C-alpha cells in the first residue's frame, strides 16, 4: 500500500509544462480525459503497438470492480488509472491492476447513468451506489491545491483528492456541489470547471462554469432560450412558458487554444411526441459553442428541428483539422443518430462541406407539429442506412427473409424515408432508429492520416402513436406533463412486437447486412475512405456472410496506424488497420465491451490497451465487472 500511495503522490507533482499538456495535447504517455484529450479526438501518439506486431497482444491484468457497467474510457495519469463505476470511483495501478484507493459516495446516494435508458446509458437511471458511468475528470492542480478527480454523483459533483481518494473539503459544500446532474463528466479551462448545472425552476436545464478550486459559480448558460433571447420565438404556442427543457447526456469537449467549450444538446420532452410544444425549440438537438471563461454563446447549429424520433444529439463534438486549398481549418465533427456527420468551422460554425435544408414528410397526428425541412450535410454522405424498401429486406436465409416479409405485410409497413413522422394507429418504419446511425460514442480522429473513424449501425425502428398510458415508451425530460394549457392530449409510441426492426430471437436485422460497420471519412475531402463490417454472428460467418452486429461503444486510434474497438454484442475486442480497415487482431471478452478503450505507456516502458468488459446496455448483453489490460508479449 505504501508503494501505491507513493505512486499516487507522484501523480500530484506535475510541473506547469505537464499541466498544460494534460489540458490541450493529444494523448501519449497518458490518457488524460475520457476521450483521450479534452478535444475529444480519442487519438494517441503512441506507436509501440503497430499493425505489424498487434497480433502479439495478450492480457496483462484484469481488475474486478464488483459492480456493473461503466461506458467511459478510463483515464491514466502518471501511472495511475482512474475511472468511475456504479459502486465508486477507483484509482488503480496502471501496470499491475492493483487497487490504490476507492471513493464511495455518501450513504444513500445513487448514480445517474448518462445516456438513453433501457438498461444502457440511461438518463437518470439509478444504481445502488453513487457515481456516474462516464468520466470522471482529472484536474492536475495548481501551486496551492493538489490534483483532484471530479466525478458526478446523484447528490452532485464531488471533488476527490487524487492522492488519497477522500473528498477535497474546500470545494463546494464539504467537497460536493449539490444538485448537479450526473449524466456527463465535466471539463476545465484555466480556473473554470464546466459541466451540467441542473434545472432552475421556470428556466430549465443549465450548463455552468464554477471556480475549479472552490466551486464558486462563475457563469450560467440556459439550454432553453430565455426571454430576451431572439431564439425564444422558436418555442411556439405558449410552450416557452412550459416546463419543457432540453438537457445534455453527451460529453463536453474543449478547444484549449481558443477557449471554446463544445457540447451536444438533447431533445425536449417525450421521445416520440412533441405535440405538447410546437416549434424548433432552441437550443434542443444542437451543437453549441460557448466562451469557456464567460459562458457567452459563440455559435450554435440545430441539427434536428422539433425532434420526435429520439434523435437527440449525444456524441461528443470532436475537434479535428481540415486541410483545404493549402490551409488548415480548425473544425469540429458532430456525428448523429441520423447516420449523418456534420463538419463545421469551429471558430465560426460555418459548415465546411455545406448543409442543405431538405423537405421531409409532415405529420398527420392530431395536435402534432413538424418542421417542413431538416438539415442534411452535403458531404459526407450518410454513414449508415437511412432508407429501406420492401425489396431491400434481408435475405440472409430463406427463413429470415420470410420472417421479415411477413412482419412488413402484417403491419402494412411502407418504405422508410428520413424523418418519417409517427402516425396514429398506423405502424411506420424509420431508418435509422433511435439507436442510430451513430450514438453516444461518437468518432475518433487520426490526425496524421486525416481520417474521422466512426462505428455505425443499421438499426431500424417501427411502431405507431397511441394515447399515453397505452403501453408505449414516453419519457424524455419534461415527460408528458409540460404545464402548457394549450397542449393536446399526450401520445406515446408503441411497437407491437420485437422493439426493433429485427427478429428478436436472433437479433438479425430485417435490412440487408452489414448491420454495423466501422467507417473512415477523409476529413479533407468529406469522402468515405473505407468501410468494413463490425462484429459477426458465427452462424452467418459460417455461410460466408459478413453481417456485423448491433454495436454500442466507441473506438480509439493511434499513431501506430491502429483502431481499437469492442462495442459489438459478439463480445470481441478488435484491432483494425486505420489505413484500410483490415481487421488484424481480436480477443474474446467475458462480456461485450459496450465502452471505449484506453491506451497509455506504463512506467515499465510498455504500451497498454484497456477495455471495460462490462456488458449490459440496450441489447441485453450479459453483465460482467471486468476491466482488462493488454500489452505486447
């Protein structure tokens, strides 16, 4: 234990140069943020593990958390690994896998999982212990205060001494900022800690900046446009006065050089019914860029108008470089559930490859409102399927083809087109469904190769609207009681069988495979460079069918020209060649790794790759509590 405490103490003795590096540099020796760096690139400059030797990767150690799933990527700083799990925040020796300390939140607290419910990254889903499943944040300290870990819990945002695992009592109320929502980890810029701030009565959900040492509030940004903001007019028919509010369950990213914080904003209210508010409802379903010191808006872009598909923006905005016409443009890439990838100039918010507002089908549901158009990027093209006809139903086996055709005919489904509104008492098919496309995991950016690398899924959804209480899934922040006297009776979506557009017994989709892919986009041209199936069903592999499987989890990429990703329900951890997508290595995990890997250099001079093999999630994967480290043997 003494040796472990000495290692932890060493983590606090960072020079000013190292402090600056942890805030802004790509991951290398360390993995300083759950996305590798606060820019969200998930890129490491390490190249000890390469395409030529990755087949020598073997397990180095396994750590058991004693609890269920966490979806984040563990941080590693100066030989110490930090991560949050449902039963606490852990510090682990990154070479041996031995626990150094564990912080258990206050008695009676419970964790809110960030994300979308249903056993996955659920908004507000409560666990038996008190930490959020994404994060935490490492802050390296300053001349007066040592390094800290900031982790969200249901009571609030906890500041933990990185050396001892005890609360830093000088922050907030004896170490905790109470009332801070638990869905997303914070970021920091200079002396400002930035994160979700909680709901203010009558005003809605907030993002806040606090003094990183004391927790003193510095600024507040409201996710619902307030009176006096011209965008308040986007809340029609009195809904601006309702209780409805957008929120956040995605991850913040930060441009250290420009002092800009970026975040994705989720939808408003019920996931599939927006009749209780009309209009585009800013700043829902937007990417927002704020001045990190003041909280003032720099720019925003709404990517879904009046979201009634659970298409909330969840993926972290990834800060990338685009090289065009002899110059380098600082850019931000935003992946969406709609299988779209938007790329903006991160200084101005202007689309680099263009955006078009295209006409979309309109609602026929009484009391509903839909926007006449939705935004589509001109480039790149959709990264996954967003249409389907009956002729395109899966034909992987005669039995599966018959099942899918019978499902289509039984419920009188029609061709799926983007943004098809839900109908009352008539089932419709939507591609992609609420699982994407892309989802919370977002993209990785291999800077030397100029490639944006994204896992995507062809997952359809179907069903119809019926009056609330009829068994459909409601939910969403604000629910079905918005406090709007002009609101029509609430509706929910209901899927008569199977939940998704698949055979629930096999989890084979009714679209033609591949059902999931790893896709690389050339950041400089907006063209798709390569795409390969991601995941496998053994029974279809035996027939020579490269099917892919449902995925939930992120990828990382390295200077060794590698991409590491688990994510698939087949429980494999894989490495691909980042240059062409060729699969090079895999290992069977004890449970699917619905999380994101980490890579770092150990104090023993070896590069490690770590994955949380915790299972769970939307697809009913078997649970486990293992964190597994690999290195070359």
